[in-house]
C-alpha cells in the first residue's frame, strides 16, 4: 500500500485498550493490532484477513475460506506495516478527523502503537511464529466455539483414550501429563510470547483433549499456577472433559475445582445410542458421562455437550436422534449451557449432513433447556 493511499480517507475511528487497538477509515479499511504491535486482523480494499498465531493468514472470499500462500503472507505483512505507518503519519499531521475512544484513549499512545505495528516485518512475524511453536509442546488443535479467543495452556498433551474413530486430532496420540517444572516453564514461555497482548484474552483454556483426566491434586495445582501467572480472567478457566477416562468425582470434588477457578467443561456425548457410541470407539454405557454432568452442574459449572451430526450414517439417523434426545432430557442442562452439533461427514455426505443438522436440532430442542449451536471443527484456527 503506497504512501498516499490514505489521501481520501479524512475520517478515522480508533479504539485503544490495554491489549488491543482497532482502527477503521471512512472507506472501511480496518486494522486491529495487539499491545506488542502485532496485527490481528486487516481489511484492505478487499476481504478481511486474519492472522493465526502459528504464522498463517486466513481470508474468506465469496464465502470460501482459504489460507494464504507464503508470498501472499509476506505481502500482507508488508501492506499492514505500510498502512500502519500511513495512519501514524496522518495522525501526526492532523490529516484526519480523529474519533478516539476506549479505556486508554490517548493520541500519543495511538501513534506509538501504530509506529510499533509499522516495525513488524515478514521475517519478524516468521520468528514470532517460531516463538509460538516453541512455547507450545503440542499444537492448539481445537477449542469449543465459545472459547476460540481463550489463552490456551497445556497441563497435559494428547488424549487419555485416543481411539475415537471420528477424531481427526488425537487418535493414537499418547497422553502425557506435564510435570510441575515442565508446566511452569510452559506457562513462562506462554507469558513471554503473548506479553501485554494477553490482556485481550479474558478466558483460560486447559488443553489438550481432556485436562480433567488429571488427578485432582495435580489439577488443583495447575489451577493455582494458572491463577498465579495470569490472575483471574473474567470468563474463568475451561477444559475438555472425557468422563470415561477421568477420575470419578462427586459434586464436592467439582465444587473444589470450581473454587480453584474452573468455570466450564465440555463433554463429548456424540450420541445417546450405546450401539453407536461403541461403533464410534467410545464406551457404550453412559453412566460416567451422566454422573460427571450431574456433578459438574451441582457445582455450578457451565457445561457444553458435543453431538455428532451424521453418526452412524443415514441408516442410523432416526435412532441417533431419538436416543440422543432421550439422554439430553435426562441431563440437568440450563439456558447458559451449550449443545454443540458437529457435522461428521465421514459417515454422511455434506449435503445429507446439512439436512440432518436441521432434523437433529428440531428433535433435540424440546429435550433440553441448553442452547443448541453449530460446531464446525474444520473451521477452527487459533487466531491472534
């Protein structure tokens, strides 16, 4: 983007917070920058581009989402730096009708943040992605949709089961609990990587596949270390929970975890049919799942339940709907809880899955007070 590209943009809106800066010009070009000067999203005279922490950039064009190639990534970083420099220079020259808002609204700080963004080169972003990879001993593979902007920490790696036939992330990945020193070093590396930008992430997520498979004493120590390092985030701490491969807990045990900072768990039901669960590689009976859900709700935790759309294929669709509705009806879910419907296209075509989504949602809605939402796991990216 050349130096006079903003000559017709006379109005500039900016919102400045402790960990984030958002600016938008009169012609709807926009930029978000974190407190370290790293851009988060960029809308030039074209589609919005979003940067992932592992070094990729994602753009959606005509409803199709794709990752940019290396040359496009470098060109985007260069364009962002030029855009930020143009904005900073224009503000200093009073070239804009500036509308500045936010808790840290200060003109000099705004210019300083934009100047910092202008210093980030493609090579510097490459090094930053390497720092992210070094801080995380395992990639951040998936999060529940409502936790995509959490700050992720890894007290354990892999999955304690690793045999679910539908899983694209953790099959055959061994389960490893980080030791205390190992976890403390990980927390320090995460803290250094995010820097002041960590303030924009108002929740913590404990990875990977089932942090609640840790023994309670270790899990309580993890929660204490997280609180000591990052404080108490507004949305608390969340995690995936596989009750079939976790300690059996009472309501009092879950209450102790709640007191230590845990606020939400996501459990994989997938289907209420024991036969289909066995076919999917999960334990057929639901006793532990139902007991864990009851204990978590007794302790006041917010719960998410994942269900596969298309489990068993077309021939099992009706049985899947009926059995899953019956199980959901037995769960003490509340309006603040979520039921995630995730397409399983290995068992059903995309078109059939889309149609089954509507049928399954209609069947489940009368059975639960929880909100039913889509969960397209293939669209996940850990964005900056």
